């Protein structure tokens, strides 16, 4: 792993890379505030009815951002490195940066949203899809999980991760949409492609995220390769010291061995099979060629498979990952009375991330058109009459947020052991943004207005799984408080509203107490507050529950893939950070609990 980078500021890195996409492809534009790369509108129009949107954490380029172009994606939405974009970013892409009613003027278009199977992505993109549907947009979502590196038993409720095979779903769906097909047809074929994919990766080393301390990363031994490693450094099925031929044999076995009940996700039995050998970012072009030759040779010798198309190159990376992945697409009949999967893969497109050049006509057109945003602000709230002491609320909220900032390093350390290391930074980013808001616009004392003012800050600054969960919870909390207005906002009123919001959150995530998530701290706080009306007692219960997650095996999130004994050593990072927030609401600073103990509160 190399920790040397030309750009060490991860925020500047992402923003400048997004801008670069518009420099290398004149057909696309950038909504910098929301990190949306989108197709510029054209003067001569298009017969395309359906727009295709995807996205995810940055660091996987050229996937997503560089796949935007005529004949492929209509827009992509980027998060920070390895973290999902927020639901609000995705909503703005659906509502304002693509044609969502069709360019034929008949209103029979729509939007397909494709997303890889990671909890944060599914939650954030799913929330945006639901908001767009509520606004009257025809939109469907397809979730891609093609990775066989983690089997059924270990994946549990989470299911297969999405990796490089997702790019083939994008290409097929984008080509079909460009031919003017209906939303139903595009969704059907995208789902068919997703269900007929298997992929697995391998890497010689974990990647280093710019701006992150090197000591937080775990090295592989010299000569050791990790089979099934995920694209965010998630562990796979094994670490072994083997040469390339044996490595490729094991990878193909995980994809094709029908006797392996834990991994026999797909019977690759078509007369036509597409092979993609993908560079995770740090393998030389020369070496990738040698890897591709070995894969092709073993497919024919061991399985009698001669791929009808072979794609070898860089399609989805893990930053500068020193590894590669293999993807097989089982080509099946699309049953739509038109083009098949091979024809759709061969269809022309103009996206710099796909192996196709930008046409001379596109360069000479010098298109500078952009889309003017026409998305309404749905966070404007009027007075509710649910009043409380603004200064007391401001002081309590400020201390809670300061606690979250203070424990960032501790939460980050925990998350590097049982996650991908971004939890503490994400919580700190959101807390600092809210603190800035409070300094500029102090609380009014109207509970509904005050909570509503925080919602857009959270949606814009917090990404990943935690950001999605907090955004859903706070949006619901605004609604719950409205139903309890007018009147005095007491601890009992807060408890009733928080309980309603917890129930709403449970509709979007299967996380329950005991699954080792932030819900483990949230649930006892809400329950005890409702029973006692005492914030200190509620915070005490939340903190004890967060401590209790140490040794608790995860059922959800990336921690499921981590394995090992890390979960026995540290508590859940999300629950720990939230417990310290509740600690602040109870009037206790982050440093005090270690010295005073809960018995003195």
C-alpha cells in the first residue's frame, strides 16, 4: 500500500476530479454543490424516454462519474471517498438534473436508478426514490449485488455486495434507454443483467485513503493475496500465498462451482458469456494483460467457456487498489422483442470511462448548455406553536454536538477495526456543520422549526449509512412534532415524537437492538425517556447499551463482512458516537464520564 498522494486533501481531490470529467467530455456538466455529473441538454432534442442514474462513494472511478455520457448514464451522484451520497443529493439529480418525463413530450418517460448493494447506498438512494415518487415522478430502482467473495452464510441479511459487474448493468440499461425504450423495458432488462452476474476480486494490499493516517490501515504480508477483498478494503474469504494460476483457479471456482452451496449464486450455462477483467486501480496495463490471458485460458480449459466478448481494463476501482476482479455475465434472452444484451453492450456511447471515443461532432459542437435547477425547497416550515426554552435547548444541543466532535478519533479508531473508518469523520462533519448553523442562527424555541432547520444540514454534510439513517429519522421527527403541536415541548413530548420517528426509521432498515448499529443506543434512550421523562436517565441507558455492543456480533452493515475478533474488542462506532451526543444532552462533557462515572450523574 502506498500512502503517498499528489493530492492529500480528500475533499479537494473529489471536487477537482468531478470537475475534470467536464473537461474530458464536452457532453456533461457538473452540479458542484451536489456532486452531480449529468448530461447537458441538446438543442436538437432526443428520442430517449428514460434517464438512467447511478452513483456511490468516490474512489471507484471511472465507475459512475466517467460513465455519464450519451448511450450510458444520464447522471451520477458522488459521495465522499467510500461513502454514499446523501438522499438529498440523489433527489436533486432525479428531480432537476435529468429528463424525468421523457424528451418526446408525451410524459411517458421516467427514471431508472441503479445502485450497488451497500447499506448506505440503498438507504440514501431509496429515500430519494421515495421522495421523487411522492412528487409524481415515475422512478424505479435496481440494486446490483454480484460479488461472490462473501458467501451466503457470512453475508446474512445484507446479501451480496455490488462490485465491477454493476458497470455492465449500466451499459446495457443506458444503451436500451438511448434507443427510446420504455421504463418498464429498461428496468426489466437491467434486472435480468443484474441477476445474471457473478464477480470476485483479489488484492495484494489494502488501499490508502488520502488524508487518513497510515497507521489506521492493515497491511497484508509480502506475497500474500486476499481473495474476495471488497472495494472498500472489506475482508474476503481467505488470505493465501499463491501464484497467479492457482489464484485465478480459486476465483473462477467461487464463481462457477455449482457444488459450492454457499456461493453457487448463478449457473453460468448460456451459449454466450461476457468476461470482464477489471483493474482495481494499481495494476499495470502490462500485468493486467497477463492476468486476462490466464483467466481466458482457464475458462476454456477447465469450464469449456469461450467468452463472446472480453473486456479488459479499468472500469471500477478501489482508489489505487493493487488487485483485479473477474466478472462473468450469463447472456440471456431479454424477451422485449428487440436488442439482446450483446447488441446493447456493443452499442455506441460517449463516456470517458467506457472503451469508446468521444465523437468528432461532440467536440466541435462546443456545447455549453446547462440545466437550471427547478427543485423546490421542501424544508421550509412555518411556526408550529410547540414552544420550549430556546437557550436551554441551544446549550444542550451544543454540548451534545461538541461531544461528537471530541470523540471523533475514538470513533474512527473503532471503525477502522470493524468498518471502513469513515464513521467518526462523518459524524464530526455533521456535528460541526450544525454547530456552525447554531452560531449563525440560534434556536427559536419552536421545536418544529428548529429541528427542520437542521435537516438540510445533515442531508448535505453527512453521507454514508449514518447520514441516511439520521436524515430519515430527522425528517420523520419534524412530522412527528407537528402532530403534537401546539403546546409546551417537554421531555415527554420529545419522547413521544422520538418514538414515532424510531418506528418510521424501522420501515427503512432492518436494524433492531442487538444488531450492533446506532439503533442499540437510540432505542434505550427513547424508551427510558418515555418511561421517566428524565434525559439523564435516558442518556445513561443509551451509554450503557453502546458499551454493551462490545462483543456483539453484527447482523447488518459492512461490519458483517469484516470477520475476525475485532467486534469483541470495541463497541459499535455509530452507537458510541450517538451515546456521547446523548451524554451532552444530559449536560455531561465527553471527558467527564470517564472520570466521574454514571453513578454521579
